[in-house]
C-alpha cells in the first residue's frame, strides 16, 4: 500500500467531489481519482459510491475514514505546539443543536471558530427536532435529553432559563397579570403537543392549563414571532426573548423554568483533532455566556 494515497482518500471523503478535493490538494482531479482507485485496489474493496451528487463513502470507506482521521490526529498532536497549528486543522464538523440555541447563539459564536481555524468547515443543524448521533446526522449534538445509554462522551454543557413573554399590545388589550393565577384567563402560544421531541418541553403542565392556546408551532422561534405580534403569552428562552424589543417579560420573580443542554459525541471521535477543538470551543463559549443563558 502507498500510504500517501490515504491523504487523497481523506480529502475526497471530506469534499465529496473530485474537483473540490483536487483544488484543496493542488493537483488535477484525475490524480485524485487515480490515487483513490489505487487504494481501493490495494484494499480489495470499493471505498466510495459514485453518484450524481458526488462521492459518498461505502461502509468500508467509513471504517477506513475513522482510522485515517485518527492517524491525522496523531500527526497534528505532534505539531500542536507549532505556532501555525491553526493552519493544519482541517476537515468538517457537523453540529446538531436545538433551534433556538443554534440560531440565536451558536451561529454567531461559530463565526469565531471559523476565523480561528480557517481550514475547518462547520455544518450547523439548528432544527426543531432531535438530531441523532446514531443515525450519523451530526458529529456533535447539543440536546435537551441526556441519553441513558450509548457509546458517547457526554457533558453537561449549560443550564438556561425560560420565562413568560408577551407583546405590549397584547397586554394592553387583556386583563392585567398580577400573579400566576391570572395566567389561566389568557391566551398562550405553545408547542404542538403530539409533535414534541422532548419531555423537557412540557412547560404548561408546570403552571396549569390556560384558557386558550391561540397558536401552536413546532418552532420556538415561530412562537416568539407570534408572541411579539400579539398572539398571546409564550414561554421562551430568555437568551432569545430578551433581545426582542417587542416582548415584555412577565412575572419574572414567580414563574421561571430551568432546563439543561447536554453535549455529546461518539467515543471513537474523541481523539480527532477537529472534534476536540470544536468540543472545547463549545464548552468555553457556553461558559462565557452564562449571564445571558440564565436571564441575568
């Protein structure tokens, strides 16, 4: 086996296209194809499925990719003290996060990571559903539910608070809210219960059922927009709602919900340089924004 072929395999795995991999390696695309074919011949099995959208790894390719990335991490560890080590860190990290945290905080924070490591690619999946490591949907997941089992590295990323919010227009046109007992006479904006992806989202059960749910959505940001437009009262993360000038915080001393974000990644990824750097960055930025996350 020509070990140098592994470098071409690694770049094609990350790029997904011959032309992109060739540009990153500074060679012709036929050179990348020839090198990968030589590696497949040496191993006696195909490493990629060639389709209309590009190259995707076979099962054998995915197994080899993990091993080659471990080799890359070992190499980068040798150069870790090099002042130019940021230039050596490359590859793609896909992060799955809850919609509110991903859009309101992570999207801006990850720009700092990209500037720090210009050759590192980041995919952010900020969606109103569970992102699954077991289905290879992401490399690192930030979630509300701590898994009970699985080959994962797990850390408690941060707590955060949610409070009641409504628009000034809504409050002006409805009975005053002096205490939590008054809430039952008001309209609320909330989740669609049969589509909840986490038990941690059952907020209304903690304050009693209101008179009416005026609008429901799977999206927390859609709920925030609806509340800001006057649809009713919503239970929203303070780190997002406090930034919205159209919203007024209600009963902050009486009604507050605390939830936890957990962060996890597969055990086999813990020694990959790009994963370790991204993991540490996410922990550091969460720690730096504790006042915002806790509504202070």
